[in-house]
């Protein structure tokens, strides 16, 4: 799957977010990259996405004039799963939801409790 088509999957996942989530997003950009670098994935696990920033929950009054946080969705690790198009779309959606949850301040432990991992 080429990059443009994969980016469409990410865009669709973002468009499907509930309005209350879209309204809560603040100072964030979502990008697609082919693969994580060593800093993003030091163990080389082939992560599917990452949230880079300060969650809304952790921002204080001093959070001003900051560069946007980033959600990065990695194309090649997703494609290496060898999923059907519909299953790939669902996996991308799950990854986007997971990283948006981190932006909102929901940690991995809570995501696991909610069954979002």
C-alpha cells in the first residue's frame, strides 16, 4: 500500500473520532512516517505508533508557546502485519485511538483496563 492510501486510512480514523474527542485535541499534529527511528523504538519492537508530547492531563499554566505535540503512525510496521485491507484499516484505527488516548492523558495501564491495548 502506498503512502497516500495509508494516509487516507489514518485520516478516516481521525474523522471517525467522536466530536468530544475532536474538540479536546489541542496543539497536536498527526503524521505518517515509514518506520520509527531508534529514539522512538529503542528496543526495535516495530511499534505501530507513538505519542510525542505533554498530555492534556499533564499540561500546566506554564504550557504556552509550545511546538505541537505529535502522533506518529508508522506505515511499514502496519503493512508488515500482512492484514487484509479491512483488518489493516481497523488496526490503524486502533493505533490512532491508542495514541489520541495518550494525548488525552490516558496511560497504557488504563487503556489495558479499558481493553484498548
